[in-house]
């Protein structure tokens, strides 16, 4: 500790001395001593060079900006010798080709996100290099150094989330991106969202008898996280509207739940609000790599008005008017993810026959349904194949039944895919009249993005 302190003091004295004199042999000698002292303080990670992350910069505008900064700072930079040699080898080539023939390979430091190496090449010829984060930052200046760092994630981000045009279409869930910022270190996006059903209250697809239409504001604070589903937070607000459409040839005795008659009806309009927040994105609770992230979700649908007239086909019917969801998920545990939470919704039994009031009356008292749930799954986000398979179980505390479910999503090249969901009740003898023993929901996915 004492040796490190003395070395640091000597380094500080030399820095003051170098900055006090503009030129001369004494300054050159001080720079050499300063470099030697700094080298003695560095952490040697050369044994990890083979696994350190690298990225290549080929954008001629950025290449020219790097060389401009190197020329401006060459005379005073700590790595002056390396920079002057590099300029001698590459200046004419950069000027003649406007930087299009030169590429810069950058390497990330092992123990943090800083750049420790810049290698300059042209036509398979090595032009020179600058090593060490401090020397690179000193040679480029903060703004140009930040620009070089940003290229680390640009290609990966563009391949996953960084789309200027993104449409996701499915009967179960659809999203149309309306606006986004150009990604730097952060990213904002606004999308139009549509959804049928609510899986967490055991009413998927049209069996919820409502459709959600909302706007989503999404903020991504770190574009180095290439998970397509990652965001720091998102806020979705809009309306959930009762939708009592039907399909021909309904058969409530069919084994295919798509053709079963619905026992729930929409009875009004709701205010819909959903929020997600990721407090931690680099955890290592269950795996060795700090890639796990914790995501918290709140969702609520609150009734704001009720219909005064209903179809004459039925005198009484059931309707869900309000619902709430609280959920915590641990994602990116290798290929695994886990979730747990609590859902709640009410159920009203309504008659369309007026009973001395201006609104349809209630046949039964309102019932509350509390549904704690657990889920776990397997997912992968590859270039050719993206899949997500999740198994879940929930339990209705009030009535003593529940559902086992499987949600599976398979997408090829982020373009076309299949969403398949299956839910099967356990203790089916306790099911209420408005729910079925099983739900089977296949759905095609079409995605357009660039």
C-alpha cells in the first residue's frame, strides 16, 4: 500500500511538471518517467486478450474524425511516439481515400467497459496502434473517445432492437412502432399496442370479451444489452373496451376452445395502465455471468363506465369489470427465466332487464378472485431462430381450482412465426360457469422491421 501511494505521488508531481513546461528535453524525459510510472500501476490482463471483446470501425466519417483528433493532440499526448508513427504511416492513405480504406479495431478492457486498444489497418497492412485506456482517452479527447466506444454496440443493437420501423402482428398481441430516437447510449420509443385477452386471469384471446388499445412509451438506458425485450421502464396507457363479437357455427361442446361459446360479455369501457421497470440488469444470482435482470410489472384495468343496453340474446350474463396484476420476473438466467406474482379480478353477473333503475341490475353479489401464480421458461434470441417456451401454474384462492398452462412462441429470422398457448384446469369440478376446462390458442406472427 505504501509503495502504491509513493508511486502515485511521484506520478502526480511529474504530471504537474509536464504541464508546467511546453517543450524541451526535460519535458521529454518527464514524459518517459511518467509513462514508466503509469505502466507500473496498470493491471496486467494480457492473459485474457483472447476472450476480450473486439469491434471494428469502418465508417469513414468516424475514421477521419479519429485521425483529425490524433493530429491535433500528437505533440502533447502521452503516447506521442506511437501517434506520430501512426500518422506517418496512414496520413496520406486517409487523405487519398477519405478514410474508406482504413479500419480501426477496438478492444474492450477485461474488467470494465473502457477501450484498451486501437489497431489501425488498411488492405491487410498494419499501420500502428495505441494501447491503454488513459493513453487513448488522452489522444482522442472525451467526445471522440465516446464515439469510438459507442460503435461497440451499434451493430448488435441495430440487429435486435434498433429498428426505425417495427410492426408485430398477431391476433393475440400487436405492436406498431410510431416513433423512436436515434440510439446513442439510450433510446426512446413510442408504439401503438393492441391486445386480446388476459392470460394471467385465465381469460386468453376473446374469452375476456374485450380489446386493449393503448400507447406505449419505452425507455432503454443501455443499448449494450441486446435482449429484444429489455427496457429500463415502459408505460402503456389506453382503453380496454368490451367487444362482444362472435363467430359462426359456434359449438360449446367442441373440444376446440376457439369454437366454444363465450360465457363472459363485455359490459363497458375501462382505463388500462401497464408499467414495467428493471431495477437491476446485471445480476448473477443463479448463474456465473452477470447477465440476469430483474423486471417488475404492474398492470391494471379500471372500469370507468357501463353499458345501459345489451343484446336481447341473453337475459343474464357474467362480466369482468376490473383487474390488477403484480409480477416479478428474473430473466436471462442462461436460457432460463422465472416469474411469480398475484392477479386479481372481479366478476359481475348482470341482467339486461331493468329493475327500477336506469342501469341493468346485478343478479348476484360481486365476486373477487385472487390468483397467485408461478412460471418458468426457456428462451433464446438467435439471429435465425427466436423462441420462448413458458410453463405456468396458478390457483384461485376463493374457489380452489387453477390452471396449468404452456405459452410457446417460435419466430424465424425475426420475420414470421407461431404463437401457441394451451391452458388446462385442475379440479375442474370447481370451475365457475363462466370458465372452460381448457383453452387452445394457435396464432400466426408476422413481423416487419428494418
